[in-house]
């Protein structure tokens, strides 16, 4: 039930069944850290106005299983959870949100547990000066996490900067809705766009074992990367990516160091019959876990015509050398749909092979056939094989 009018200023939404337990927008759509939304079998009710909202959600935790007709199951989850959440616009520039979860006998990464978690955020947003947001997550086992995000546009460049620190054993809802734990780091992004091109640069640095536990190893990683996209003509565009990485692990009997270089290039061209897309990438890692991986793909997306849609054909190839598990693999794929009046049929096909040092060479093929029939104004029947 959507948009039920309680008063001239208040509306209500109600849900009953297998539903996604919503997280306030400020918490679920953060730039770097986003709190996930669990699937529950239960009910949810929200009352909202222009500047505020209040939601109550309660039910049994679970997951979806199945591809074409997914169904709710608690086979990989258990327990129940109840949430109270709200969001409020304090002023035109300031917003705040809060959510509390009470989880009972839920399955976590360390076993079945009952706990309470609380998350809140405060956001400042003014076009003239930029955006800033501070968020905190605390669970009843004493673990706490916080993250800060900032955004500002300077001379045509969109800049984002943030930092975070998440305690060990930090809990949100269950193992299917996990958050970063035992990690701290910073990130930086900058990007600009004009009529024909898009450029971006980024830097990530992260470190584990934030409490310096002598029984655990400390892993530190840093990556500097850039991306450039240029529209050569009305029908052709090119894209390039370069990433430089460094990772180290030390302590508790571990001493590892790796450096990596990743290069990717792609291009797409639009023809009268469809669009052709090529991608070529090389990932070279030197050090304790060395390897060289090459990836290449080609896809052709055919134009919709005479009832045919989603037509696609393509090839892919991957090769890894200089590692403890060298391999080669390739595949060919095709698929599409055909619609006529109230009926449609579809098919997809993939055939490939894998040649590896650790397993016998093998070939695999998959075929998916689908059909649909709208036999009445509001009714449709679908089947997959």
C-alpha cells in the first residue's frame, strides 16, 4: 500500500510479505561505505512528510534462492530482527538520520548471536560550499565504526575526500548484510567532464588490524588509478584505465609484499546494424604472489528489429602466466529475444573451455530457453528451461 493519505501533510506506506528492509537514504547511499539492506519475511510501515520520515520493520531474516522465480528461504540465514529508523531535514542545509536494529538469534560470521546495532549520520549540503557527512555505527558488543565524507566542486573538477575506521567484530544485522570490520583507511577522488571527454583520478589506502593485535597480521594496501574516456566521433568512443597498486602483509608469521600494474583499454563503434565493443586488459603483479593476466573480449549488440530484441554475440579470452595456477580459458556466447503480439521467446548460449595447471582441461556448454505469454490483460505466464 503506497501513498496512503493520513492527513494533508502525512502519508503512509505499508508492506507485508518478503520485503527489503529499507535503510535511510543517508546511510544506504554513502559515497564509500553504504549500510546494506536485509531481506525479511514480515512487515514494514512508514509515515512520512516533506521533511521527515519514521519507519518500523520486523520479521524473519532470509535470502532469495532461485534465478527465474526466486523464493524466500532461511536456509542460509536464521533469526529475527526489528528496526526503528527515521530521517529528518533540520534546515535547508542540514539533514540527520538514525536506525536501530534489534537482532535475535541471527547467524553472523562468528556464529549465532543476539545484539543491538545503532547507526546515525549528519549531513551538510550547500551548493556554494559543498557537502560534508559524518556517520557512526555502534553494536552492543562494544565495537564502533565511523566514516567522514566530503565533496566540493573546484574549477570544473568534482572532488571527494573521506576517511573511515571500523573496529573488529563490528556488526550490523547478520552475515548476509555485513559491513567493513577491523579496517581503517582514506580515499580521494577527482573528476571532470566536458562535451567529448571524461577524466577521473583516485587514491585508496587501507589497513587492517586497527588495534595492533600481535596475534594477527597487518595488511596495508594502496592503489592510485586513473580513467579517461573520449568521444572520437558521433559513433565511436575510446576508454583507458591505469592502476598502480602496492600491498604488504606482516606480523604473526607473515611477510608478503606485492606491487601491481593494471592497464585496460576499450572502444565501441556504432554501425547501422548494431554496436561493436572491444576490451583488452593486462594485470601484472610482482612479488610474493606474482602473476600476469591478460583479458580480451568482443561483443556485438544488434539493433532491435522485426520483433527481435536483446540480440548479442561475443567472444572472450583470458590467460594467466607466471603464477602457481596458470590457465587459459575462452568462450563464445550469443542470445536474444523475439516478441509477437502477446508472446515472446528467448534463448542464450555459451560454450567455453578451460585449460589449467591444477585441474584437467574441460569444456562446458549452457543453453537457456525462455518463453512468455500474456493470456489476459493483467496476467502473464513465464517459463524457463
